[in-house]
């Protein structure tokens, strides 16, 4: 007996040949990582010798619990943080959808019916159950490119959420320090106004007694009015800062004013930042730079996805079913199954649409690369500027202290001479003006230094750690309400 040979249909040979041909193809994507090498070292002086450190506990190290409370409250109610968190959840869902395209799709159906389908046929019951499966074989890596893009997009949105929280923290800290300095300036202005009022009172008495000219009393009254106006102006500035904190944190204004009245803002010191001496190591901790790098990965994968649409697509389907038919006490069971079709879709003509999509994706990729490199340069600039500001404020601090002490001593001596009739009111007002300006400049310098530390904190990424990103994603901090 001759052996029997099963003959495979010709269409199956065609499908098999196409499968083998496509399996050897792979889409070519532009580089997912590009070079944006910053300078080898910082040009500005580094604080604390340039050791590597973390900023994760920056605000807690300030020694000011009220500042920590305000930052937590602001992050909990910030619309920017909330929007960033929503984008994280959206990106997570999109990543799940993209990953699902790599796996076979399976669905089930169950149905039952009873009735008469045709005349003169007894009542019958029909029951069926089945499974349908479909799978697109990712031979050229189209679905894998979409999955990689979704994963990079998810990581980028997580970094943007961290960046939003850092921005909110920096804004709250700057406003908080501004309010603290404003209160100190208000105390100085009130002290100065009280001194001017006393001088005006004494000058008025002397003018009435005929010891001094009326013009001297008029100058003293003008000086007192100027001091009172300065107090009013400074009080308004403090109220504006207070309302800004209320808007940022969502706390009730009476509660915030009560807490600020008990706070000792001037005693809190900026925690030292340990900065990496290598710019590339530092910039790796910037969430915005990390997100921009992920944008390049997304754009690269999108180029691959657009190119993949110009290749043939291979899909495989299959099903398994069971049918039960019963009528007049008799049952009939019918099991079915199918494997296929193995379908190949060949793009032939689309009027240049697929090619245009590739060109558009490549243009987007070029924009992402340019934006990433620009973000790196901007990050280097922000760090350098913050370092320069810190060095400048530190160099001016001793001079400001000497100037404040010297003008205060000069004012005290001039007041003594004025009381003895050895100095004129003009000399006294000049000395008072110089002392007030020096003390105000010293307080403003302290605020400038605190803001420089905050700028450096933000420029260094605010404690962002890319290696700790995981699928658990971002979670909104709990608000601390009164």
C-alpha cells in the first residue's frame, strides 16, 4: 500500500511564505536616547565642597514645622498637582491598553433560545456556548513600539507629577519667606515711625516755646507722616503675602494668621544642599529633564509605529463552540472548532497618507530632541545662576552687617547730639534714613539668600529619584487642615 500524502492548499503556502518573510523584517526607529552632554564641571563655586546628597528631606531639615505643614496643604489642593496626578492615571491606563495589544484577545458568548423557527415544526430549545480568539502577530514590532511609547509616556507623567509638587513647594516657601521678611520689615518700620513721632512731638514743643523755628517743626511733622505712610505700605505688603499663602494652601485666613503670629521665620535656617560636582549626575535628578528624555523615547517609538503601518499585517483567528438542540424529548449535540483564517493585510494605495504620517512622526521626533537638549541647557543655567546668587549673598552678608551696625551707631550718636542741641534735625533725619535703609537692606539680603537656596533646591530636582519610579505611581499627599 502506498503511503498517503496530505497536500497543503496553495493559499497556506502563500501565508506561510509571507509569515517567514515578515519575521525577518524589523522597523528601524531613530535613537531613543540622544546626547546632550553638559559641561564637565560647574563654573560657579559649589557650597559645602560639592559632595553628593539627597534633597528628599529638605523641608524637614529646615527646622520649621509650619513651613512643612503649609507645603503639604498646598500640594494637596494644588490644581497643577491634581492635573498631573490625573495624567499619571491616564498614562497608566494607556500603557495597559498598549501592552494588551501584544497578547491574544479572547472572548466568550453564551446564548439560549426556545420557540418555533418554522411552521409545522415542534417547539425546540437551542443552547450554545463558544470561545473566539484573535491575535495579531507583531512580526515587525509595531505593537511593541506602541507599548514602549506608552511605557515611556507613563514614566514621563510620573516625573511631571514630581516636578509639579516641587514647583508648588518652592512657590510656598518663597511666599512664606517673603511674608516672614515682610513682618520683620514691618517691625522696623513701626520702630522708625515711633521714633519719628517722638521727634515731631519734641520739635513741636520747642517751636511753641520759641527755641526752634516753625520750619523745623514742619520738617519733623513731614518726617513723622512719611514714617507712618511707610508702616501702612509695609502692612499692605504683608497682607498681600498672607492672602497669597491662603490661596496656595487652602487654609482659613484666621488660622493662618494665628499660626504665622507664633512662627519664628527668622530662626529657620536653609538646610545645606549637597550638590554633585558633575553636572550630568545632578541633572539626572531633574524631573523635567527626565520627562523630556522620555518624550524623545515616545517620539522615537511613534516613528516606528508610523513606519510599521506601511508593512503587511498578519492576524490569526480561531474559535471553539458547542451547540445543544432539543425538541420533543430528543437532544442533538454539535461541537465545532476552527483555526484561522491566517490573514495578511497588504497596504497598496492610500494616497500617500502612511508616508505623510512617517514624515510627521519624524518631525515630532526632531522637535522632541531639540526640546530635550534645550531643557538640559536651561537646567545647567538655573543651577549655575542659583550658585552665583548664593555666593553673592554670602559675600555681601558681612558688609551688610557692618553697614547696619555702623549706621545704627551713627543714628544713636546723632540723636544724642540732637537732644543736646548740637545737631540739626536735618542731620538727624539723614542718619535715621541711612540706618533704616541699611537695616532694610540686611533683611532683604537674608530673603534673597533664602530664595537662592530654594532656587537651587528646585534646580537640582527637589529630591526626585528616577530609579524609584514604579507601577504604584503617584499619590496625592493628605491635606493638613485646621
